[in-house]
């Protein structure tokens, strides 16, 4: 980096290489503070050289992870992803954002959701829809796990729209089930019913096993029949979904305490006891013993 009479400009390219080697050595020696400093200087040299920061065998986030400084690591990865986007390598930017999401997921799920959604947007802009769906799926599950159900409903709708676009209809059915469970946990029966009704336009949904189960679930929920709701949610169709959605089904309780509605006559008969029920039936039988005329 030094200049002199015969060297007018710093050699940023060579300096970056040397800082990279130093970072490796510091990291292997478990001297993570020095490794962090060397990585930052390597990045600065690349920036002065108008070059994109390359993937290193010893990336700065690894050193920061060892130092339990995850927020700083994520912040630097986000900065790197912006540089990748500006340099015209969006795929690398999206992969960096996904890496940051994995890094912070257990510490700050809210931040991880944001990173996964950013990665999904980048993949979607590049028309890499399957990778975008993978990122959206991670975001949706984290939102459900954090009980951010309003946002989860929107995220699932986004997933479903893309699956419909690529004509993966069976997965659309599964996303509809997840949507209905989320809406019912939000105590929004109208949205759940509308979700099923709109799904009739998906080829093959009407008449499918998924459709029949959802109609039965909505009927039980509307009738406040906890037994029917629990029976549907214990079907393999619900139990073998992703863990976060399966838990929604197993913990679903209908409003009003989840008690199945009884007819008024049945409730009176139960109060009178079996003898009263028998005598009541005999009275009805005697009333018409002589015939209708």
C-alpha cells in the first residue's frame, strides 16, 4: 500500500491478497479480533481497487460468529449482498442473504424473515421461482412459529400464487390447508372460507381429498363441533404437513369453548334422566295411539 518515488499508486490487488492470507492465519490461530480486522482491510482494498469482494475461504462472518457478534456479521453480509447486486451478480447476493438468514434465525427470527424475503425478491426478479419459493417457505414457517399470523397469511398467499404460476397444483392444495389453519387461528372464519372458495379455480382442487377435508373442517368450526374439528386435524393430510402447520391443526380450538351444540330437547331429556326420557317418549306414542283421525 505504500507509495514512493518509483511507486506512485498503492497496489490494492496484491494488498487484498496478503490481507486475505493474514485473515486465514489469524482465524486458524483462533485470534478472531485480528482475523476480523484483516478481513475488513481486505474488503477495503478490493473496494479501492473497484473490484467486487470475492468469496473467501475464511469469510468475515465466520470470525464474527465465533466471537458471538452475529448482528454485526449479518449487517456486513447485507452490505456485501448490496455490492453483489450493484456489480450485476444477483444470484450471489441472494445466496449471501440466505446465509445471513440461517446465521441469525435462532437469535432474531424477525430479522431472519426479513432476510429470507429479500432473498426471495432477488430470486423472483431473476425468474428463479423455485429458489424464491424456498425462501418464502422459510419466511412463512418462521412467521407462524412467531405467531405473526397476519403476516404469515400474506406470505402463504404469495407462495400459493407462485406455485399456481408454475402449475404445481398439488402444492397449492397444501398451501390452502396452511392458509385455512392460519385464518382460523386468527379467528377469521370468513377469510378461511373465502380462501377455500377461491381455490376452486385451481385445477383439480374441487373433488380432491384436500378440498373434502377443508369443507369438513369449516363445517365443524362453524357448528362449534370440536370433535369434528379435532378428527379432521388428526388426519394424515394435516399431521404430516410441515411441523409448524401441523401444530396449528393440533392446537385448533373452536370458539365458544369448543363444545358441540346440542338440541334443546336433548338437553332437557338429559336433565330429566333416563326414566323421564322413556315416559316422554311414551306420551308421544300415546298421543297418536288412536290414529291421526
